[in-house]
C-alpha cells in the first residue's frame, strides 16, 4: 500500500507570494481554463468539419487547395491555442515571469505560418506576400536571438552552480 504525501510545498509557495503575485496566478489560472475550453471547442469543430465533409458526406476533396487550406487553417488554430495555453502553464508553475518573449514569438510565427497556409495565392497581392515573408524572417531572427541568449544564460548558471558546488 503506498502512502501519499501531503502537498504542503504548494501551500508554502502560495503563502510566500506577494498579493500581486497571487493575483497574477489567479488570472493565469482563469485564462488557462478559458483557453482550454477554446481549444476543446476548436478541436470539436475541426473533428466535425473533417467527419462531415470528408468522411460522411464525401463532398470535399482534400487535395483541392481550398479544402486543404480550410482544414490546415483549423489545425493551426488549435496548435496556436495549445501553444498559448502551454506558455500560461509555465507561468502557473512559476518557472518564469508572465511575459515570455520566446513563447510570444513562437505564437506569432505560428500565426504567420497559418496565414501563409490559408492564403489564396491567386487573390493575394505581391506586397502582402513580401510583408508576410519579412515578418516571418524578422520573427525567426528574434526567436534565434532569444533562444541563443537563453542558452548562454543557462550555461552561465550551470557554470556558477558547478563552481559553488552542492549546498
């Protein structure tokens, strides 16, 4: 028979938070629940779209560009919402502050990629494509810079902890 230990660590951590940090945690929790509901609703709509359009009715041809764009646009919507929810869960675990640049940039990259997928290239102006391409390039550079900075900070922290030794 296994014994379960009481989760006093979470309670101690909660008591150590300032009033604003507690407020922040409650807001993030509510947002996480709302986004989870949105993810479930978007997933349900995606399942209905695929089941009714492709499997049951056989009305739409998945190799048709418009159908492909619609289905993958819906898939990317779910992926973007999941990434947003995951970034909020990191905040709830108090590993980082509320705004995480890397997560925001990743969500922006996913949104631009989704836009590329759902674009009708026959109806899209060249300047709009150029602007989206420039946006994805800029976001990629920012993501690389932030990731590189995080890596260097991690290496520096590991070096500091190795020099000071175990507590």
